[in-house]
């Protein structure tokens, strides 16, 4: 893969049956603020936004400044942004990390899993990576459940891995899936 950025740019929009994964724009500020301003929704992911301006700032500096591999999760039936998902690719290591956040109003409908499955397909079938992994706060049971639904295997329990918002140390779980596992082949060592 000589030009990762070209592959990411060509695949800036991906679609599933119910979702459109596409670049986040400033026009998404109200939809993103709906969940980014909710402490319960953001607790495990990022600092809660205090205003729509905070959300616009986040969109401009995170999603627009470096858009490749970052997707808004949009419902096809009403064009509402309900979350974001990203694929952070490291071609030297032939791997990528998936990260996601979803508006809690849309939990338990399979949207995060559906979006992540599309990124796994892109990672393994287009980018031909060897591994995709994800991490979550050990207390974030819903995120770990998504990782398991994706066929990922728990690889690590990283104790006191980082300081959290209030300064306390948190444990992270890491899950991963290998290329052969994705394609249903037996793993060879």
C-alpha cells in the first residue's frame, strides 16, 4: 500500500444497509452536540461539550483538520448524524485501531457494530491489513460487547494505563482481530 492517504480519500464515504459513513462537517454540529453535551454519553470517550461552539471547535480541529479515516455515522433514512467512528491506520505495523462513539438514543440497535464491520471490511479487504484492534475503559461494558460482536479477541488488560478526566488511573481493555480470523481461516503461527 504505497499511498494510504489516497485509499482513505477515495473511500471517504462508505455505506452499509442502514448507514452512511462520511466526513463530518460543521453542518453536523447540532446533531453531534446532542450527544457530546451529555455526560453519560461522553463519559468514557471525551470531555463533555458545554456549548455548540465547543462542538464546532471539535469538528474543525479533529474532523476537518485531519479528515482521513474519520467518519460520521449517518442514518440513511433521515440523514441524522448519530455518532462517529474512525480507523487509525499504521501501515508500518500493518494494523489499525478503531474508535467510536454513538448517541445513546441509538444504543442497542446494532449501529456501532454495523459501522465497525464496514471499517473491518475496508481494513482487511481494501487496505489488506494484518490486524485491527480497539481499546476501551474496563468499565465500558457496551464498548467491549461491540468488540466481541466484531469477532475480536481480548488481548490485554492494561492496568492503570492512563489517567482519566478526574485524575484517577483507569484500566483499559484491548481487543483485536487478525486478518485470518476475519476471513475465517485457522491461525498459523
